[in-house]
C-alpha cells in the first residue's frame, strides 16, 4: 500500500493543501504587515504542518479503502 503511486500522490496533495492553509491562517488574511512578517517562521510552521499531514496519511493507510490515505 505504501509503495503505491496513488497513495503518495494523494498524501502529497493533502500535505500541500495543509501547508497552504497553515500559511494563510498565519498570514491572518491580510491583517499582518507582509513586509515585516517572519517568513522563515511562516515557512517552518507550514512545512511542519505538511509533515504531520504525511504522517497522518501513513498512519491511517491501514484503515482506508483502496489505498486512499484517509480516516473517512
């Protein structure tokens, strides 16, 4: 299951979405001055969230049907 290209494509898609959502949440939808924002911290937290998403996909792979890395 973990060697399936479909599994990794779906897990990567979820991780990218999670990273983007985290970045948007940290930006505060424009409420933050973009020029003084700590971009390194923003990137670090977003990458961390993406890693958690990948680990969740791997951990839930045994529960899912047809290799879909989801708990649903």
